C-alpha cells in the first residue's frame, strides 16, 4: 500500500503544526512555531503542505454521520452521535463540539501566507497552494453544513483577535468556498502517480463545488460542475462491493479519499461496526428504515403491491446493494451465519457490544481477511466518488425541470453497475416521480458515506424521517446451518427520536466556544 503522502507530517513538520488545540481557533498562532528555515525550498514547502493534510478528514466523521440521520443508530453516548441522532443534543454536550475545529484552517492559512518565501518551481508552488486552499474550503463546507453561520478566517490570528471574531453569514462563507474552488481547479492536476496519489485533484475541487451548488439549489451551476467532472475520465468500478475494499482502493471512481497507512497513520475505526461475535463494538448500525429503502431486484419499491415483497422473507430478491452494504439476520458473513435473534448467540441484539437494530454495516468490512487487524488498517475511506457526481447531475437536472435522456442515463449508470434494472420510464416520468427515484437512489447507493444528513437538510424532510420511533429487525429465529429465517414477532423498538425543524437543521454552537468568545451567537432555540 502506498500512503507515503502523509508520513512526512510527523517527521518534517513536527511542532510547527502542533499548536495548542484548546478553545476557539486553536488560539496559539501557528506561525509562532515556525522555524525560520522551514520555508527555504520545495522540500520544506512539501513537508509543510503535508502537515495541512494531517487530520483534514477522518473516517470516524464519515461513518458516524449516518447516526445523525434515519439511516443509523449509535448506542454509545460517549462516542458523540447519540444525542445528535435522537434530537436531545445541547450546546453543553460533547456531541455538539465534535466537529467545530479550526485546526486545519489555521494550518492552511499559515501555509498560504508563507509559501511564496520558498525557492521552488512556480508551477508546483501554485499547485501546492491550490491544495491548501481546497483543504481550507472543505473545512468551511463542513462547518457551514453543521453549524450554519461560522467565523470566516482567512489569515493567521493572534489570541486577542481570536477572542473577538464574529460569525460570518453562511451565504458569504459559501460564496467564499465556491470562489475558491473555481479559482483553484485549473491549478490542480487531473491525476497523480506514485507517492503523490491521494493529493487533491481537479476533479475533487469541481465535485465539491458541484455538491455545494446542489445543496444551495443552484441547479445550473451544479449541472455545469458535474459535467466538468464527467469529462475527466472517471468511471464506475465493475463491482460495487470492491469499491470499498482495500485491495481496490484508489480505483477509477474515487475522486477524493483520506489516505491511511497501517501501523503509521492507521485507520483504527473499522472495528466499531461488527458485533461482539466478530470482535467489534456494534457502535454504528443500520436502521430498519434504511433496509426498507432498498428496492426489490425487479426495480420496484417494497411498498409497491406488485413488487413481490414478502415481509416474512424480507431480504430475498432485493437490490444487491442491500446485501453488499448491510449484514441482515441469517446472512453468511465472514465465515458463519449471523444470528442476532437467538439469546444464546454471541450476536444477540440485546447482548453487550451488539447491534441493537439487529443489522450491521458491511461496507469496508465485507471480508475480514483483507486485514491482519481490523483495528489497525490502511483502508482509505472515500469522501467523494463518481456515482455521487452522476446522481448530483441527475438531481439538479430534475429540479431544474429538464428531464432528458442524460438524466436517465446518469441514474441508470449507477443502477446497472449494481445489477439493478434500468429505470422504468413508464413509471418514472415527470419531476415528482423522478425526484422520488433519485432521492431513493442516493440513499441506498451512498449509505454509510456521510451524506444522508446533508440530503435531509436540503430536502427539509427532518420532521418526516427523523421523528418518532427508530426500529430494527423483526424478531424470530435463524436456522444455524442454512440461515433460513422464521419471523414471528414485531420490529424491535430501539429509541424514540425528536426533530424540531426550528433548530435541528443545524447543530448548536458548542458552549465552550461561547464561553471563550462572547462575540459568538448561539443558533436559534438552543
């Protein structure tokens, strides 16, 4: 595995990018740690840039975000997403603070203020600065999606300055992000080789811009950006399952990912998903609502009376992505039958460190033999992949009201890779039905990839999908040899959730930030 990109961080940058990380904006000015010689040449510049990459995104954030939605559930409050998922989060909760961070922004600001001091090839220098600007823009994208209005800081700040910074209106921050991404895209390489694989590409800048334009309902711009990405040579991998396996990382549909390296920069979080019987914690698990979103193999939703869906045999003849993404009761998983129904089973849903819904996520853990130690892997979690871009294009075209063959083609490209039938154009015609289709397709294609929260937010469906009881599997029994199900009971009730549309579309500004900076305002109704 080649993950050399980020190894220089600890060796060459050292304390330069190790400023105190407490309180707002990591108050210690990062340039105070600057060795006078660090900006002399291209190697110094590269080492400093690699420091900006360190911690810019984390698989923890990506996986746990499903638990803030109707897709998933996090049973352990100390892991940071239980109260966010059930709507009880307050500004004083640790949960509210787990994504408010300016560490990467400050590192990027320092880099951009000093990069021109280095004696380096101007083309390489411009590309490196573009990478840093992307990393900073990505942080602001995340902050605005979660917290709304946030301070826009584009230079290093002193302690005194940090204590007086006010929030910037979200529209202004978003425009800054869009302008940055448009400006840097031409300066970024389309692809990299060798140790540079994993750096920010032109496709990443355009795809993130398309994502934000979609969220802002700027349909024409989302279409333009998506089309630009579609011209860069990305293509869907032939196997949906293999997209998420370490043996196939950096495949043809990966546009942006986080690079990890076993033992050195390890991905330590895959073990949170399996049950105790597989050596895991059952921390992040799917809901019944997500399972129900997958169509039948004939392309009909399970709510269609003509679909052939059998509630007593609910996992048979379903969209292949269901079995590829979720471990259902009775499924053979990593060498044995998964049985969360038997009280004597090590997977029993009421047992310690087991899934309370009875379901497990399977993405990234489809084959344990991929890893010597599931708690120490080099797997790169994907942040943006090509199927999202295709669905972004389709959604923007649908919302614009331009439903032509290219819209069906984009959706069908995703469906056909999953071995699903192409869209039935006698059923899915017109904006209402096509909107239903593309929204369902996004949900099942991108499950456990950290995007469902953004979809709920922009579609304004929180009260409909994240209010009331969260359910899991039906009770019954599993044949230990064949995996055959006998379902006799009701769906298990996991928790009761609340969603207040007047406040829950954003997270509360952490109380600890309000305490140290009196110029910050709390989000409404928190």
